[in-house]
C-alpha cells in the first residue's frame, strides 16, 4: 500500500461494523481500531480512562466525549504510519469534530440496516470478551456451541444486547448519529449501504475500497473475489 488511507465505519449496534471491519482488515491490510474493544482493554488494564469509562459502560451509557477523545486521539497518533479503519468512533458530533481536527478522512462507510434485522441479530450475538471476537448463533456460529474458536474460552452475551435494553439503545443511536452522518455527507466522503445481509453489502464495500486504496494488483483481485 503506497499511500496511507483513513476510513471510518458508522452504523447502529448490530449493523455489521465489526464483521465488515474484520474483512477489511484481513483483505486490505488496514488496522482495525474498535472503540468498544479498546475501551474494554483499558478497563481490563485499569488505566485512568478505563476506570472512568467503566462506570458509564456498566450503565449502558455512552462514555463522555472528552474521555473518548482523550483515549482515541493518542491511540491514532501511534498509528500514523498505518492505514486504518475506525469502528465505533466517532459516535457523536463532538467526537467527529475532534477527529476532524486531528486528521483527514478518505472514506466514511455508513451501514443502514432495518430495525427488525438489528433486533434479530443482536438477540443471537455472542462475544468472546477478551478478544472482542463476535459470533452469531445463525450467521457465524462458533465451532463448538458457547465456546470461542481460538481460545476455547466461554462466550458471553452483552447485557445491553438483550431484548429489553435493545430498542432504547437503537433509538438513542439514531439521534446521536444523525449529525455525524450529515457532517460526512456534507464533506462528500459518505458512502451509505442499505441491505439486510452483510454478504450482500460486502461486495460493494470491497469494490469501493479497491477503487480508493491504491493496492497492488494481487490484493485487488483477492478483494473483489471475496
Ligand atoms: N465513541 C464512543 N463514544 C462513547 N461511548 C462509546 C464509544 N464507543 C463505545 N462506547 C461505549 C458504549 C458502550 O457502552 C460501550 C461498548 O461499545 P461497543 O463495543 O461499541 O458496543 P455497542 O454495543 O454500544 O455497539 P456495537 O454493538 O455497535 O458494537 O462503550
Ligand atoms: N444473520 C446475520 N447476522 C449477521 C450478519 N452480519 C453480521 N451478523 C451478526 O450480527 C451481529 C452484529 O454484527 P457486528 O459485526 O457485531 O455489528 P456491530 O455491532 O455493528 O459491530 C453479530 O453477531 C454478527 O455475527 C448478516 O448478514 N446476517
């Protein structure tokens, strides 16, 4: 890859950001930084930001903008020599503005997935907490039920993926995300994908990135055949 590439993936919980990000990372060689995973690592490591964030996450609330930007921007600084894809950040307009002042984005991918589909997916989502690996009991089940493929450790379900918490969480997401989407649309870098299936969205995301990322011929070929 000759030129550095900066991308963001936006979408409500369950829209497939993590799933698509993993494919992008493995096929296009971008570093995938998930704000949720990074927060959880900070909580486990008991960092100052992790301790602060924990109280909000336990309540199912968003972490305040100043905590998020103080956590994410230095991490991005460490990645200046890499091409990257951000997932879960920015989540609010204030975060998007902070990111704006730190770097220029090339592409923003926005996933637009029907509410019923999101609810159905999250009901079946299971996670390996230590790595952030995500499974779905229908779409990509683990090889052994309830157990992570790589480590053999147990899988858990997030409290806020359970049906009672879901609808409020999805509604709240919409309100907060709208100004972020509007900002990127106004900048002319927003690419919106609407469907109920990740596998139908993926070829479009893949060709968008193939067109935007200058890769060698072999990489492009691999990407378009996935
Ligand atoms: N950019 C952010 N701003 C504020 N809070 C955040 C941000 N990213 C993550 N969080 C918080 C919200 C959640 O309480 C927690 C976990 O985030 P995340 O792993 O993204 O799970 P999520 O269930 O909210 O979204 P998703 O299902 O899309 O992964 O961290
Ligand atoms: N049935 C189905 N499940 C999917 C599809 N794409 C992703 N999933 C699953 O839906 C859940 C949410 O996906 P995830 O990538 O975690 O979305 P995120 O919350 O936006 O990061 C996970 O359990 C995925 O395995 C799909 O096209 N169909």
